[in-house]
């Protein structure tokens, strides 16, 4: 039996994504007659793929690497947050128009809030790629002084200037900054036993979020735990941005889920995320 509402994720390659498992579990728990598929779309085929999704009446699709910037050219309306960050991860059908936005920054903030307050806290963002853009935007929205550290200093400085971060510099600046929030947006630690920073630089006053989600406890998070800091796994950033995506399209339904329903979804998605990784 075909579901009456279709959603999905556009990315390339598609083999690693756990998004279908997470969203499908949430649909079942909320009683939604919907399905969620991974659409493997090479960059050269993006225009045709978007046309197919539109013709099929897809309600919403997530956007992942390598399409977060190029997808901005294919939506009918770009929300200010997507324009400010310079990338979108969500396209939702509202009426007959595709609306592009970004929920990565919301996912990151809610992940950090699992360990404590965020507003106004001194933050260091490691890396200067697309995920860093969303983090800097979100932290600045919460009044945090943000320091961007990266191996390529020029790239960090450019990003800091564009998004209003406090300062940029090399990774070696970390010990001088005494951050309360530390967020790794680099790929260092992905399926490898390495950390982007020295374990001796971590302290118990810090909350440490690693956007890397495999393994579940990266070297950085293990070092943070050993230092008495508050580690937060990358899984929670993915979960909370996905919850916001779900909210964006289901709130338009005549029989929309309640706030109590939405409150249940993070744990449901987290369990599905874990199961998909086994």
C-alpha cells in the first residue's frame, strides 16, 4: 500500500544516511500516512531531480551533502535564516511553492541545551565548513561570543567576518580562549580514533558537542568525559534538526500533531538512529 504523503532526503551518496529510519519511526508513532525515502542525486542531476520531486507532490525533503548550497537556486522562496547561513537543509511544500530553510542551527542549539544553558556563553567552533556556518549563526542568535578556529586561518576569518563571529584563528588558540561551549564541526574523528584538539585543553567547565556521530563516542567526547566536561554526541544534533523538519510540514496538516506528540519524537528518532547503526 502506497502512503498518501511522501517525504525524503536528497544527497549523494546515499548509503550512509539514517534519516529514513528516524523519520519513518516518527511517522509510525504519530500515526501519519507518510513515507520517507533517500534520493541519491549526483550534482549534475539536481535540476532534473528537483523537477521530479515537484511533479510527484513530495511534501518535504531534507537536503544533505553536497547540495545544501546549490539547492538554494531551486526553491520558490528562501527564508531569511537560509539566506543568512548561506545553505539550506529543508525544503517544504507550502501551497504550491517550495520554501527553503535551515534547521541545522536549531538542532545544534537543542543538542547543546541537553547539557545546560547556551545563551551568552563563550563558544569555540572548530572548523569552517557548512556545519560551522549553521553553528555560528545559531550561537550568535543566542548572544554568544563565538571564536572560529580552523587549520586554514583565512577560511576561518572569512566565515567569522561574514557571520559576525568575535574572532578567528588557528586551532592552537584554543587554550587561550577558555570556552564554555566547544563544538567540533570538522570530520576529524569520523570512524577514526583522533581528536581535533589536545585532550589537555579540555576542562570540567565545558560542554562539548561533536557533530561527528560515528562512532557514538568519538575521541573528543571521550576526552571531554575524562576531563569532567559535559559531552554531547552528534546524534542529538541530527535528531533535533530532524524533529524541526517534521514539525515544519506536519503543522500544516488539518489534523496536526500536538505539542505533546512533538515532545515524544526526539527519543523515538534517537532509538531509530541507534537501531539503524547496528
